[in-house]
C-alpha cells in the first residue's frame, strides 16, 4: 500500500502543478485576446486602410477601410490579391508588391481612386520582431481627409 500512496501523492502533486500552469496559460490567453481586441478596434477606427499579405501575396488580414477599395470580404482571407479588382485603375499594385518583396524597398506615392479620391499608397515589407520578412503591409491613407477630392 505505501507504493500506492506514494503514487497518489505524486499524481496529486503533478495535478496541482498542471492546474497552476493551466491557470498561467489562461491568463496569457486572456491578455492576448485583449491585445487583439485593442488592435482590431484601433485598426477599424482609423481612416487608414491596411492589407497584410504573405510572401505569396495571399491575404492574411485587412481592415474594412481597405476592404472597400479592394472589394474584399472576410472569406477572401487566404486568397491571392492578384485576383481582386481594386479602385486604382492606373496602379500596378501586384507588380509593385512583387518589387517590394524582391528589393525590400518600400513604395510610397499618391494615387487616385476611380471615384476621384486621392490616397497615399504605401507598400512595405512586413517585418517580424526577429527582423525576418513575412510578406507585405499595403496601406492606403485618405490624402485629403474624410474622402475629400481635389478640385
């Protein structure tokens, strides 16, 4: 019986350790969830369109503001930006994106949407905290504010 008691005590001890570790992980998950919610709210409240794509130009994430200019919907995540029309008919966004991936040099310029709105378009490498490139960040910013058009 002493072996059985020792085994039970060991199991109880391991159980307590697992409970403690599980509680710590749950706290971390809660923190990450809150940070994700904060970031999502920040991104959706700005007048900046942000599109994250991977190294193959597949959509990873985007804000609603950029979604309108690229006619994107939630189910488009994972699909290539090459197949989507966008509101900038005079721009070669896919070619520019490939160039930035190759050279790692960001592109910044003013662009005009089909509705006459002026935007600042930026295509830049997506860098991780380890400084590795994991795709691109494509942003559009309303150049004149609140959808104004140049006269």
